[in-house]
């Protein structure tokens, strides 16, 4: 059971690292307006996800 | 049931934000002015695409074209205006050696409509380039507004031109013993 959680942990870590790396690579080519829009939507994404999990009782 | 539905709204909003981010990346990548240069020297055509201009380090660092010393090359410069407004600017192409303009290849005010595409063509004949620049790498500079492109140019001798120019005969007279 513990091993499974460790593997989940690794999986999540690699996913976050991969998405982070790709985002950092692609953000370089975005215009300033695009960067601002993406930032606003990212904040919205995490805020709504937070609210969703809060409502679920996490 | 009502709470569950309410929770799903937040999840849907989060998903919409994610899709919005993806849409921004796609839209932002499409919007802009893109230029492609194709150099045809009669033997082969070399093309430099917008992606290659943007990331030269991935494609060897610099772009070069060659013209045989008895030939010429046709340069086709295509500009695509992926914007909502008209692109008005001046397009200049020059041949530069040692930071000095040797030839003006193209110079014109251009106007490309929104989401339009236009090609400009000019020809450079090796005979127009002064002899002292043969086998010396020069630069073709293309400037239009904020866009500045550089392509190396070499006017080279081919086997045919080498055999056409005879090897000079040197006569050495040895001193008498």
C-alpha cells in the first residue's frame, strides 16, 4: 500500500515537472498580452479547482 | 444533489480556464508576421522558414546561400500577415560585405492586407558583384520594420569555371652554373 503511494507520488512529480518544463519552453514564445491572459486563466484554474475540492470536503 | 451540481460548476469553470490557456497558446502562435526566404541558384533551392528564423541555433546557427560565379540566384521572400490590421512597411534587401552595402537588391514600400500573403522576388547575378568579393562570404540583409534577416552569400567557382580559366604558366630561368 505504501509502495503504491510512493509510486503515485513519483508519477505526480514527473507530471508536474513535465508540464512545468513544457510551459516554461512555450511561454518564451508568447506575446506579453498572451502571457497576461495565460496568467489570469492559470489563477482562475487553480482558484476554481481549489473551490471544487473545498466543496468536496478536502 | 444541488451541492453536487454546484461543485461541478467549479470543475467545469476550471476546465474552461485550462481550455482558454490552450487556446491562447494556439492563437498567440498564429498571430504575427511570418516570412520565408527561398533562394534558387539554378542547382538547388534553399528555404528558410519562420521557425528557422526564430530558432537559428536549432538549424546550425546561420543560413547561407551560394551562387556559382557564372550564374545567378533568384530570391523569393514571402511575407504572411496573420494579423487583424494591414501590414505597411518598407522592404529593403542589400548585399553587404564588411559592413558596407555593395548592391541594393530590392527596395519598395509594401502593404499586405490582414491575413494576406505576398511574395517579393529579386535576382542577383554573380556578374554584378565586384571581382574582389569572389570567394568571400558576404551577407544578404533583409529589413522590413522590426524584421531583420541575414543570409550569408558565397560566390564560388565551379569545376567548369575553374577549367575555363587557364592555369598561368610560370617560366623559371635557372642561373648558369
